[in-house]
């Protein structure tokens, strides 16, 4: 907990260099991403199965694959809809166009962290189940060091600004999740990481196809019809791709 607090302190310190309105914009975009990650996590679903000793590695593998198949297209959808999301949820009163532009820029990049953030939850839970809870602090240390080092180089040194800060935070979250995976592996639990990576690549390809298809939405439509058209065009390739492997998906769910 103390290490996590230190990471938050480093984060706030870097934010002080981002200029007027950046802290509020980051808070708004974090609100969207963090709540989305909570919805995608399904923590109540995987806690009990992962606690069972027999076949634990296979269960963890299925959880990681399932969360990946959910989180990757969800992250792409948030990236695609970043500006409409900000407009619908926050753009009123003193929250003007400039604030919406900055917040949507944060949200577009921060959405990339949905996948590692969602996948990290079962890995941290597994460290607790394996009686390696103190190692969770290692993941926080790696994240805090990532923010400090990368932020020092790209935010302070290169004067990257808000976009660089958002990218640094996503990179830090990814490093923490990778560290959690390495610690779980070294603790003796070894799911098929190659299989997880294959499904991740499949999900990324499906989401990329969806983003490409969404570009064909007519620009002359009013705001809400165009939004619905973009979502439909984005979802079509994803649904078709997932439908092509529906038997494998059913096996993962079961």
C-alpha cells in the first residue's frame, strides 16, 4: 500500500508539469478507463475457480484468454469513441471544447491500458492464492519506477507534454502486469503463455479490422446516428471473427 501511494505521488509530481487543465482532464479520462476495467474484470467470477488447486494453471490460462478477448476490442472501442464519450459524459458548463480535446487525447491513449489492467487482476489474485502476497509489492515498485524513469525521460526531458504522460502511464501499467506474470511463473504456476499470446494477437487483429471498418461511417450524418453507425461498423468484423472461433470460445467459457 505504501509503494502504491509512492507511485501516486510520483504521478502527481509529473502532472504538475503538464500545464493548466491537465490534472482535471487526466482525472476525467481515468474515471472512464478505471470503471471500464472494473466492469471487464469479472473478479467475482474468477476468484473461486482460481482457488481450486487441481488444474489451476489451465484455469488461469482460460481466465487470461477470456479477459483478453473482452478487453482488447473494448479498448479499441474506447479509443474510437473517445471524443464522443467525453462529449456525452462531461461537455457541459465550464467543460468546453479545449477541455474536451485534452481529455479525449488522454482517453485515446489511456484506453490502451485497459488490456494490461484487466489481465493484471487475476495475476495479482493468483499471487495471493499461492501465498506470495508480498510479491505484489514488487509489481507496484516496477510500476512506480517505470513512471519515474519514463516520465523523467519523455515528460520532463523531452517535454512530451500530456500525450507523453498518458503513454508513460500505459507503459507503466503494462510493465506491472508483465512483472506479475513473471512472478506467477516463477512461483511454479505455468499456463501456456504462447497460447495466451496467440489469442491476444487474434483479438488485436479483429479490433484493428473493426477500427478500419469504422472509418467508412458517413461523415454527413448527425452526431448520434453517426456514432451508432461507427459502432456497428466496428462491431461487425469483431463479431464475425469471434463467430468463426465460437467453438473454441465456448470451450474457454466452460
